[in-house]
C-alpha cells in the first residue's frame, strides 16, 4: 500500500479487489495500520459515487480505519 497514503491518513478507493485484499491481509498479519480500503466495482461514475456516498455517510473515520470494505 502506498506509504504516502499512510502518512497522509487517507482511505484508499479502488477497483483492484484482488491486490488490495492481499495487501489488507498482509497488513493485518504484520500488525500494521492503514486508514481503510474501499473496493468498488467498475461501474459508471454516478453509481460509484452513490455507493461510496452511502458508505462514508454511514461510517465514522474510526470505523473505516484498518477495514476492507466493499461498496
């Protein structure tokens, strides 16, 4: 996972489910922290915005921390 994103305290939004699932589990296994990963399917921009909007309006930042979420 990008070191820069960790330093900036940013959650990652990605279509790349396979690689980011692997990275998430690697971080958990190594007892490392990250600020969350949101995996979204490759849909049109409007549908992605709707899915992500629902997720981030439902959860607080501390509930996304170290989580692998699917929108």
